[in-house]
């Protein structure tokens, strides 16, 4: 049960943020933030990420 | 340097933000445009293509240094290797330098009287009695401050969270967001450095396409936009590059870009009390080719006129601002909705169908279709195949 990001791969494009149904993600200048309290591990963000930086395990 | 309050705060310093900020300042309003990045325009999330029709909207008075290369047409390759050549005519188009271009737009906004602040991140929305009344922002990483405004414009791009924080639902569906990935490459072996080159096919780019946008000499943006695919966009682009050594064999990677492209899911409502959203944040992109520069600019212009009228009347309620919804849908939405239909049809075509289309369609017809015109021509061609009749009906 986890949402994981490989920070080194992330290009901070924000694609993941635009599809997260529960507003768990935010793109700050410091990188992607995930609010684990909101995240449902659905895993839509994993599917849209152009570089495969996100991994979601139910 | 920054005042406590403005008529309008624009969140995001991309083309949509600069367009809104510049026009509002010109109309005599006090405007603050906030951009979280340390440098406006960089890194780019764009293939940098601009048709001449778009230049007329976006690039009036654009200095030469914004242009990387003039373009006179396009070559579209079907999966079987056959191609359709599109002639853009005398006027052609450009591949631009977004980093230079976006900064120029911001210079222009500031020259019109808007205050622009880079490295200033909006972290929250202020609300009072249901109205959006300003933002919380952090300048150069310092402690958050509150800045008031009569109207806040969200021009914060595909990653927009400002709208959602304000209470406007802008989450897009996965099917409506293309995964984009791109390398700017040099030392390429390009067959024609004055044409953009497009490759379609479900194997190489599921529900999307691969592009080569030349930037002069042996340099080009080489990218891919796909959706709902098994693997990442990077995976498909790397494969394509490996499979085409005659173009890429000696090439180098100079820059790496990725991005989400909203290619559908237009919003019926884009306003709240004291609040409005433009550009990628409002999914205002052409669903077939993914171009959003022109759309963001037009939306910024429409928004500024509506906001100016509302400010003068002293009514920035949702009802008053909703003129923006009406005008945008009338001027852009209707056309883009047609293009969205075209996209839904194109996505369902097999590689065999695409090969057939490449043989049947002229370059001119192709260009018209991407603008939402001549969809009947396409429908007629598809209807020749009994299995595609139902699909083709969507275009009528
Ligand atoms: C791979 C790819 C290729 C593309 N190719 C083309 C093309 O060839 N031609 C074309 O016309 N369009 C193209 N597009 C689309 C085009 O880039 C966008 O439509 C366009 O940039 C939208 O402008 P915008 O102002 O709405 O958003 P953006 O240009 O994304 O600007 C939004 C700005 O808001 C800032 N921001 C976000 N959140 C905050 C915050 N909280 N506080 C402060 N600032 C914030 C961001 O840093 C950003 O600078 C492409 C897109 C992608 C991803
Ligand atoms: S897994 Fe789903 S809920 Fe969690 S961040 Fe990704 S899109 Fe949002
Ligand atoms: S989609 Fe992927 S690369 Fe883009 S910001 Fe999200 S995690 Fe990073």
C-alpha cells in the first residue's frame, strides 16, 4: 500500500496533478507533493506520467 | 515592491497569464501577475509550433529572436510509410523559442503596466463571503503573504490547483490528458528542415502521434503525445528513435521535456464569484494537434474584456463574470468541441484505417479538419467502409 515517486525522474510537468480526482497532488517548485490523507491509490496519476516516475501499489 | 491589493491578480506567467495581464493593464486596471518559476518560460512544455493564423493572434509584433525557424508545410506519415504532404502556402508558420517568447510576452505585460513577479508561488486562495478576494503567496521562498484582489485569474497551466482551491472543479479525465514527452535534439539527419513531420500509428504512438519540429539546421524538437497507453510516453519515443537510425543515429539530446496536454474536457463553467480560469488550466487546447498557445491567448483577451466591464460596473459576481463562459463558448468552444469529436473518431481507427485515410485525404483537407472544418469529407471517406459507418456518423 504505497504511492511512490522517483524524484530524480520527475520533470515537474504537472500532468499527474491535472488528473488526480481527489486533489491529493500539488506541483510546487520544490517538486510534487502527495497528500497521503487524500490519496486513494487509484492509480490514475501513474498512468498519465510521461516518464514513469510514479508507482502506486494497492 | 508589491502592493497590498490590486484590481486583478493573475496566477501563472505563461501565455494565458501574460495575455490577461497585458490586456487588463491596457484597459487601465492595476494588475499583479505571479509566476512560481525562477525564470518565466523555462523549462518549456511545448513543441513550439505556431501556425501563421496563430501568429496573428499570439505574436503580433513578436521580435525576430522569438523565431527558431520558418516552416512551409508538414509531412504526415501513415503507419505503412505512405505520407500526405501539407503545403502551408506562402505564409507558412514558425517553430518558436518558447523561452524567449514567453519572456517577451511577460515584458509586454509589464510594459502595459502590469506588475510581474517571478519566483512567487501562489499557495492558497483567500475567500470572503463566498467571493475569492486574493491569494496567499510566497516570494522567493519567503514566508507567505496575503495579497488582495477584486478578481483572481487562474492561468496556472495544466497543473492548476488554484481553481480547485477556489472551489471550481477542473479535474480532467485520464482519456482527456495526453502524456507528452520530448527531446530537443541536435545533429539530426532531417529530410526537410522546413517541414514539420508527423508519424501516426497505434504501435508507435497509441492514440496520439510522434512529431519532429525543426528549429534550424540539424536541430529539432522530437516528441510524442499519447494517451491511455500500456507504457510511458518516454518508452515509446525512445523506441521510435532507436528504430530510425537514419534520422537519429548521430543525434544528441540537448534538452528533455515532459508535459500533460489537455485534449478535451472543456468546462461549461469557468467562473466563480471574483474568479475566472484561462488556458491549459481550463483545458483550452486544440484536441487534435495539442496546440494551446493561441487558445490561451484568446481566452486571456476575452477574460480581460469581461473582467474590465465587471470592474467598471462594480459587480464581479459569478453571474456578471459568466459573460466569459458565453463569449468563449461562442468564439472558441463550439469549434473546439467539433475538433474533440474528430479526435474521438481518430483514436478509434486501426492502423489499416489510417493507411487508407492517408491515401484518400489531401493535405488541404487535413489542415481544415484540424480546425474543425470539412468533417463531412472525412465522414464520407470513412463511410465507404461498412464497419466504420457508425463511427463516421459521430462526425455529422
Ligand atoms: C509536449 C507539449 C507540446 C506542446 N506543443 C505545442 C505546440 O507546438 N504549439 C502550441 O501552440 N501549444 C503546444 N503545447 C501546449 C502549450 O504549451 C500550452 O497550451 C500553453 O503553454 C498554455 O499556456 P498557459 O498560459 O495556459 O499555461 P503555461 O504555459 O503552462 O503557464 C502556466 C504557468 O503558471 C505557473 N504556475 C502554476 N502554478 C502556479 C502557482 N501556484 N503560482 C504561480 N505560478 C504558477 C507555471 O509555472 C507556468 O509558468 C504543447 C504542450 C506540451 C505539453
Ligand atoms: S493514486 Fe490516485 S488519488 Fe493518489 S495521487 Fe494518484 S491520482 Fe491522486
Ligand atoms: S506526471 Fe510524472 S514527471 Fe510529470 S510532474 Fe507528475 S510525477 Fe513528475
